[in-house]
């Protein structure tokens, strides 16, 4: 049971990390086009949580 729970936790952490990394990549590529400040603030809030 514990091994299964650990696997789920690792999967969730990896998905979150990929999601955040993807947001950073999008900001780097499309940052100047639209609402850069809002995106950066939302990312900072996500990192703090």
C-alpha cells in the first residue's frame, strides 16, 4: 500500500514540475506578447504554495 501511495505522489510531483516548467518555457517564448506580469505573478504564487 505504501509503495503505491509513494508512486502516486512521485507521479503528481513530476506532473506539477512539468506543468510549471512548461509555463516558464511559454513565458520565455511568448512572454512579451500578452500579459507577462500576470503570468509571472501566478507562477510565483504557485511556487510559494
